[in-house]
């Protein structure tokens, strides 16, 4: 074999390996989850002011929040690597398969965390420490302790995942505001039925991993009831931004439609369940929260265009 053929063979073998390794590190950051968190943070940033925040604040704030969120996701992979081996859904994660080493993952997460913290510190101290507290709440308080302590794990721990709109708001204003907490309440109320729908679909996995998710500890029928109750509560909570004057008719019509559809899924799950319905509800719930914050953003943009 001549040198040209040898070089071609080496490139053919090595290039996919480099690409896969890059993808493994990206997978550790849970990019789809981070993207959703950044959308909610962006909405918080935009609603914090009557107009538009400065581009400088938007870019630095989103990068900082995104890096800290990605760091929390990587730490979650590290901490959960043993139980991930027991669950079908997580069996092929990079740390489980050994494609990324634990030390490398910790170094990666720490780097993301530090860079994200100092980016936010450039904006203001409050958003830097609040974001860091959210990281600790998810990566340590929830993942290490709360997840194994109570079937209400996702209810209490969901607060960390509900924080990005508040973080976005504080990134712009440097202060807490009651209106920002209304956005937090939407995600906080949405999180339990979102995860419980998945938990019903993956009940055997959670039981095998000895994680006390609600379908494991209280049964599927009780979980369906709780999903329905939280879905009704979500309809009421979803009205709050409109009732408090944060948004107008675009948001009201959009959110009511999305929330009633969510309730319809929950009603079917409780009273007319069929195979795969819980997973369909889980998938819809992702589009639901995406749609809710998009209509919030569109509503704010429409208001801005009218007054400008």
C-alpha cells in the first residue's frame, strides 16, 4: 500500500471518531433542553422592558445562562451515570458507554460553569449568583438527593428548571420583579405533568433504577389523576400574565388553546388511555411550552410595534 492510500485510510478511520467525540460532548450538554431554557430566558429578557434590551445584554446573558445550563446537564450525566446503566432510555449515553471519561466530563462541566458565571457577572452580580444557585439546585439538590427521596421530586426540583425566565429578566434589569415570577410559575406548573407523562411511559425503567417517581410509588392511575389536576391548574396559571397586564390578546388566545389541548390529552390519558398515549402527551408537552413562550414573545413584539 503506497503512502497516499495509507493517508486516505487513516483519514477515513480517524475522522468519524473525532466527529463522534464532538457529538458526545454536545450530547452531554442536553442541547435541546438548553435551547428550550434559552427561549424562556429570552422571553424574560424581552418582557423585562417595554422595548428591546440591548444586543450586548442579550448575547452575553443568553451565552452565560446557556453555558451554566449546559454545565448543569453535564454534571447531571456524571452523577447519574450508574443509574443510567439500568434504564433503556439512557443506556447509550456517552459516560455509560465510556466514550467520554468521568474526569474529562467534570473538567468540561466546570469550564462551562466558570465561563458562564463570569459572563453573567459582567452584567450584574444578582443574575450570576441566581444562575449558579439554579445550577446547584438541579445538579446537586435534585440529582443527588431529592430525586431519590420523595415521589414529589419533580415538583420540588422543577423550580430549578423553571428559573430561566427570571434569570433573563434579572440579566436585563439587575433586580427581581413579581411579574418575572409569573413566567416561572408557568414552567413550574407545567413540569410535573410533563415528566409524569414520561414516567408512565418509562415506569419499568424507573422501578428498575429504584427511583421513586410517582407511577412507581403510587401507581399509574393515581399519576394520571395528578396529571389531570396539574393540567387544569396550568390553564389557570396560564391566565396570569394576561390578568396582570403583562400580555395581550395574542398571548391569551394562544395560551388558552395550548393549555386546553394539554388538558384534553390529560383527560384522554385518565379516562380513555391507549397504548403510547402517555408518550404522545409527553411529546406534545414539549411543543406546548415552546408554543406558550413563543406567543408571549409574539405578543410583546406586537405591542412594541404598535407603540413605536
